[in-house]
């Protein structure tokens, strides 16, 4: 992105040491406006992390544009997401509104525990109302 400086060498070194991060976040909701807001929030955090030098994979950012072809059901995404989570070194959970009730996050945390992946918690971005 033009105009963004990468001056914090410490963050970059720390990011390299962390390896690949799986960024879990809530998404599913009956209201499209809520899904879009969740997508934009996780996209925002994903971009910030990439700029800081973190290697991050967000299944929501990756998959949103394929929703029309694959659907939003939990099952079609599970095998792919589990494979990606297994390839990652740690899991970060983005605590957006609804994260505690998210079926996907519950599953991702179970997989992370089974695979002994470290888990970190992140607060969501605050956007003006």
C-alpha cells in the first residue's frame, strides 16, 4: 500500500519469529449487514497484521468472495479450514461481537487444542458509528 512506512524493525522481527498465524473470527449471521461488518473488521485487522510483517491467514478474508459458489454452510469449509489451521503455527481469535457464540470459532479452538497450537486473543477494531 502506498504511503505506509515499515519502520518498526522490532515488530517485523517478532512477526517473523511467530510463523504463520490463523486468524479466527465470527462471520455467519442471518443479516448480511452483520456479515459484511464482520468481514470488513477482520479484513482491516488482516491488513494491519500484514503491514506489520505478520504472515496471517484469515479464512473469512480468503473465502468471502467464494461464498456465492461454495455457500456459507459450515461443512464445506471445515476440511479446508482445518487443513490451513494445521499448517499454521498459532491461532489468534478476533473478539468481534458474536465471537463467543460462533460455531466456527468453537470448532477452530477445538482443533487448535487437539493440535497443541498456541492461542492468542485480539480485540476487534473500533470503527466510528
